[in-house]
């Protein structure tokens, strides 16, 4: 799978957040609150974890349409990259604008706007279901013929660009405000003041807003957040609450047509019998109080430490997604999600939070106990777990030399395995697919690769690449059975 630039940038995000924290301390500003920032990061973690499971599926549409492309846009051309950038930014504008103007899209995007603070941590606060609502906006680029890797790189850069603009420490930037999405322009976007609502949807460029009439200059500093504040530190609820709100409105709606209309109408829309459209209420910055919960010092420290551990676990999972099996990935993701919910609950002093936290710690201790107990040296019997990209296969080798190579590879801690050129085989070992190595190129003679979960695999989907002469991702032996 191509590089995930967002995951690679995680350390840089945290360095910059630390820098902004230091600056706010020096300036004696209250731009950060612990509970709110941890909740931002928890939402970001959930989004990244879910993406591990769905990103291939979400990208499949692009790959599929790319086969019917009109042009062959050359990857080496600078003009092509510039055009791809303009295309991505333009389509992002429409995706983002509709995310604010259509209820069903807003339900996925609202997460990014729930924080009542505005700082670099808010940039990482993203809706877990956001990707499900954005992928189809970019399909025209596939049909035109922008190569998938070029598209992925450019759209990642578009996302990365938007990190630095989530800050109150940078003022206005003169003529740049005309062309670029800047901190000032994006502060407006996060405002809940009626005049700031649904303004400045641009990603990197702000010219789209100026062209299509959604631009608003920053006047007084906005009051940040959404018009009905979330009032919760639960990152799962953050992703679900607007769906539940829509469901409740739908239940009170008499006509079926109105229920369907509710999904495509802008936020605030209601059928006539419920009082019609509810415009955004006015808000007074001088008297407005952000929602908060009192957190004693010991709990803040405990929550911070536990959260840091959950964050490290999530980072480990993301960096190791290529070598972990789906079952382990899923188990890890669920455990991290439960941890984040428990920590949010503790900060809200919810009654269920302490038992949940205790159960979580017991489960964690049990896991380590079992993991340490089964620390035996592996005995190779010709069966290996091989990771190709992020899928794991059972590799059964019949040739002693293959067994020796694979064992050596495993002992050398996941060095690249010489998978070599593949060609279709006759099947065997109940394997859905089987390949043989070309004996002229590689010393291995017969290997069957079986997909563990029995579902169509990434390797199968990319068969052309594999058969074209080499395995583009390489393979690593991650276990011996
Ligand atoms: Zn937005
Ligand atoms: Zn934002």
C-alpha cells in the first residue's frame, strides 16, 4: 500500500502542538484545556484506526475508474502535479461545502467542529466516518487519468496543509489572505456566530470561496464550536450524536417524504409541523461560557498518563499495520477505543467510567500475563505467517531450502523475504490461490500462499502487479507455526 503521509507526520504534529503550548504559556493565554485537547486527539485516533480497515475499500472506486481513464496523465510532469493539486483543492471545496450544507454529510463532519477551543489539536479532531462521504467527490480525477499515487500524495498534502491553520497565535497574513486558507480565514470557518456559519470551506486555496460566494473575512474573533454544543468527552458519542439527533427529529416527523428530506436539507431544517427552519442563534463572546467539567489534579494526571499510553498503542498499531493480522488489528483498535471512552467518562465523572476503567486494566494485565507465558522459541515445521502489505498469509513450504530461508528471515526480525517473481500455480492445500516461484530466478520451487480470512485479498486485487514480475510490497515472515 502507498505511504500514509498522515501517519508519518504524527511526530511533527506533536512537536508543533508542544511548541504552540509553550507559546500560549508565555503569552498567558488559555488556548488549550486538557480535557478538550485530549478529546480532540481521541477523535483523531478513532478516525485513523477506522481508516486502517476501510481505506482500501474507499480507494477501490478510484482504482476502478482509473481503468476507464480518458488520458494518461504523466507522473513526471510538473504541470500534471499542479493540475492535480488544483483539481483536488477544487473538489475538496465542494465536498467540504456540502458537508456543511447537507445534514447527512454534516453528521460525519460535525466532529471536526465540536471543540469550543481553537488550537493545533483541533486540527487532528476528525470524524471517523468522514472518509465515507468524501471519496466519491474525487472520482472525476480518476476518469481524467490522474495516477492513483499522484492523487493520494496530493490529497494527503491538502490534508497536511490544513494542520497549521488551526491556531490563534498567528494573526492576519496580508495579501496571502486573498489566495490561501490562512489561520484567520479558517478561524471564521470554526465560528458559531451566525455571520461566520458555513463560510470559508477552502482546503489550501481560499479563492474558491471568493469565487462561489462563501467567503467571510475575520472581523471580531469568533466564538468557536457548534450551535448546540456536544457537552461530552466521549469520542464515540462525538461521532454518533448528530445521527441520533437526526433520528429523533425523523421520529417526530409525520411524512415519509419529510424524513428523507431531512437527510439532504441543511442543518437546522425541520418540517413545518416542528416549527420549520431554526436559524443559528446569536452568541455573545463576552458572556458565553464553554462547557467544561471540573477535573481534580490527580485525575488529570492519571488521565494524561493513560491517554499517552493509549496514544502510543495507537501509533504502534498504525506503524505496524503492515505486519499485524486483521484480527489483532481489530482487537487492538477496539481496546484503544474502549480506553478512550473510559478516560473521557472519568473526566466527566460518569458512574460507569470507574468500573469500565477497572475492567480495562484487568483485561490489559491478563493480556500481558498470557503473552509473557507463551514466550517459547518457535519450532519451524514448514508453515509460516507471511505479511504482504497489511495482509497475512499462511505460507506452506515443501522445499527444505525454502524452510531454511523463511526461518532465517523470521530470526532476522522481519528482513525482506525474497519473494521473487510469481506465476499462477495449480492450487493446493485448499488454497484459493497458489503461486509457484520461478525456479530460474529464485531457489524456491513450490509454495502455496493461502489467505487466512478467505476473503478477496489485496494481493488478488493487485494480481497484475505481482504477475508482472515482482511483489511490489515485499513480504516479511512474521510468525512460524
Ligand atoms: Zn468544516
Ligand atoms: Zn478546521
